[in-house]
């Protein structure tokens, strides 16, 4: 598939949705089966945890309820993955167009 036929927005949104689903499944497995400390949990939810610590935590107090914190984490997961994927796709598209004869 050619890079020109790919929509950057569409790929970034799909990547964000996949990241939210993976994050929700990882969170559910960690919460229900492992009871915490699931291997790979930190890596799978790294974008969401990044947003919790550096964006949402300064805006809200640490004592918010469980469900709003989960929503904030998963929304952070979506936002970071969409932004990173869109940036990466733009860079790849530019590099491919610069080296095309």
C-alpha cells in the first residue's frame, strides 16, 4: 500500500483506539486476575500513565475516585498514541517524498 493513499488522521485514530482497547484489557487483567504487578503492565499503559502523572495530576488532586481516574488514564492513552502516531506518519511521509526520484 502506498504511503500517499494512507490518511494520517485515519491511521492515528485507529492506533489510538487500539491503544485504548489494549490498555483497558491490560488494566482489567491486572485488576481482576493478577491483583497488581502484572508483567508488562507498565509498558502497555505507559502513555496513559504519562498523562496521569504529568498532565492530569497537576490539574486534579490525587484523591479522585477510581472510575474518573481510569477514564483519565485511558483518554491519556488515546491522546498520546494519536499524537505520536500522527507525528511519526508525517515524518515518514516527508522522508519518503524527499527521497522519491
